[in-house]
C-alpha cells in the first residue's frame, strides 16, 4: 500500500467520524513516528510532513557528517563521511544530510499494522469525544429511539446513531417499549467501562419531570417560575413545589394550564403519574398543609430539632392524608424534609366502620399497638392504609411482625 492510499483511506474514515483536520494529522504523524522509532530507535532527528488532502507523505532523516574515524559515527544523529558521499559526492565533514525515508522501506507488514493502528486510534478518539459530549450534557433531556430490548436494560439510539442505555431500574414501571418507538429521557450519568463510554438514561429521576415542565411551561423555561423541589414515586404520584418571581403569575395555575392543558402532556408521558403542583412557601406549617393536600389539617405540632411533625385531622381526612399505599404522606414528608405522623382529631366525626387498635389487644401484643400509636396509627384502617415497607420504616417493628399485624387487621374487614 502506498502512502497516498494509506493517508487517503484514513482521511476518509476520519472525516466520516467527524474528526477535525488538525487532530487527524496529529494522529497520522504519531503513527508514522512510532514506525520510525521501531526501525531506527528514535525519531528525534526525523521530520514528518503530511498533506491529508492530497495524501502526500514525506519523512526526512537529518544527520551531521563526521569523519570516518570519529568516535561519534554510531550516534543516531551522525553519519560517516564515506556514507554521506554515497548520497552526494561533494559533502564535507560538519554539513547536514537530509535523507528521505520511504514508506516502502518499512515493509508491507509494518505498513498494514500502521493502517490498523490508525483505525483503532480513530475509534478510541470517537469514544473519548462521545464521552466528553455526553458528560457535559448530564441532566439534559434527549429524544431517542428503541434499538434493542434486553432483560435488564433497553438500548436506545440518538439522532447520530450513538447507543444509550435505559436500565430497568430507571424505567417507569408502566412503560412498555417496542423496537423503533420514540422515547424521551434525561441523561443520568456517563461512565467509562473498559475504555467504552456508557451513557445511562433515566425516566424515574425528578430531573426528568423537571425537564418536561420546562418544555410545557414557558414561564419555567424563561425563569419567571422556579421549581423548588420534586419528589416522585415514578408512575404513581409526584409532588412539585413551585414558586413565582412575578406576583402577577400564579405558579400553580401556570403549570397546570387552562383546563389542565399543560400538565396533561406531562402526565401522559409519565404513564398517567398523578402530579400534585404545590405553591412553595417559606412558612413551614403552610407548606406541610399544602404538601398533604387534598387532606385538610385541623392542627399540627412541629419539632424542628427531631425534624418530626404531628398532624391532627378529622377521621374522614386521615385516609386522604395517608393516600394509597401511604404514597401521599411519604411524598409530603420527603417534600418538606420531615417525618410526618398522622393523628385523628378526637373532636371530629368517628368512622363507624373503623376499629380502634386497642380492640385487638387480645390478638396483638400491647407493646406492638403502642409502637403504632406513637406514629399516629390508632385505628385498623389507618394501619392498613400503609404498606408493609412503610410501616417497618416508620416504626421499630420487624417486617414479620408488621405482616402478622396486617393479616389480623385484614380479617376484621373480610
């Protein structure tokens, strides 16, 4: 293979990978200098001149002429007078000899290896450029297409054909994908695994919901409305605290839109995830009250040191505050960064169908009932409204104990 064909084929390949000309020439020069070092031991006295457009390559070896009997004749940058005069018969000691080295002088195998090295270097550079590109885009929304469905992840491709990963843990549980389907997600993280960049996407991240709001609500994109915090149970429920910097703009109304026009698109994208948009305030008591919406709170006691709040509600509001599977109270607690305990306001109307926990004292040990009452769970329905995991998290009870209590309470209503 001639130098022209080698450089031309490499240049075409490099251009197809969007490698700029200075970088391309630097790679070519480094590969040729590696060949020189392998053959001559050093490349210090060599000049490599490359024209990527024409495919021309020149390699020149420069040495100083010394007397044939000099001790320096073995130095890499010296040449004996007799050898120099074979090149040009009028050379004298002390002059410089510039001798051109041809690509063919290195042998066919070395040239073929150089070609493979060039291609590998471009591939490595392509990976590095991909890593740098997406590393700077973490948190950005991307539109992709489903390429391959795997057991633990989905492989997606962007507009440039780059492969991206959407792990199962970052998928909304209700999501179902087909090959070729369009998928939106945010870039969650970018990793280098064995020299190959892995771009990981997420649809469960709060940032994903934030980016969707920026698209649907111009006031957020323009900075007139700020999203203070987002908490999610992906695919089920989310709470978004928003604040307006313009007194004339209602942040909640702007996010929801006329007849829900703005938020409907977001809800559909998230698999009908129920989104509560809350007007943020520095007043903690008011923020807690808004976070527990749609429940109406009678009163509350806040302990800022332990970051715990006890809220008192009428019996018919308790289930609203707790929500399905305890989602509402869990998300409200995460939104205000406090542990929320719900208590029934005894002055309110009693639920005739509910049963006080103390009535189960013959089946459930009293110390277990006390543990539940400490966190505001004093009736059977208030306990059943929470999941096993949530009860274990909020009390000091073991998982098996909680399951046993739930089984006993369920039998009462069957």
